[in-house]
């Protein structure tokens, strides 16, 4: 039977564990699942001014959290992203193009599964995106 290992990203992960009672990452064997990551700072506050910056920061936080559990973007096989959009009928081009730009930069030729969901609100005030991933360590996204 595989052992469950939990991980906390330094800074906001420790805050999430003590204040909000949840963990940032779980590893079972070669499988890593992470909690949704937003574009927040280490102290769990939002400081980005543009949507593009927020998505980049959220992806940076995904990368940090994966690393805590011994994984990387090259191991990611599935992405779920949650978007608060100004559009009423779709997530919108600004969200989608910023995400695709990050996918191109961070995944290279590896192409994971992706589900993008529009939501009314997220956990923090002014938060517009949250990203969670599943990774299989050593898979190389293939």
C-alpha cells in the first residue's frame, strides 16, 4: 500500500495549514495532487495588478508547490483552472490566452488534459484565477 505524504509550500502553505486547515500537496507513490494555487504572495495576499501577472504568479505557485512534493511541470498530466471573468457568457479571451501562453512556456511539447471553469468568486478578494494540477512523477507528460 502506498504511503500518503502531505506537503506545505513555504509561506502561504504554512498559513493555509494553520489558519484554514488544509494542505498544499499530496503525494501517493508517483502521483502528486495539489490544492488550487492562486496568484498570491508568500503571505497569502494578492498584489498583482493585471490578470496576466496574476496567472503568471499562480503558475509560479503551482511550480513551487509541485517542487515541494518532488514534481515539476514536465510531470503534469491534468490541469483544472477556475476563472472569475468580466464576461457573462464565457471565461473570455484574456483569461484563455494568458493560460495558453503559460502552457506554451511551462509545458513545452508536453500537452496535459485541461478543464477551464468559469466561477462567480474565488477564496480571496480580487482573486481572478486558481489552478490545480495532477502530476505523475517521471511521466514526462507523455
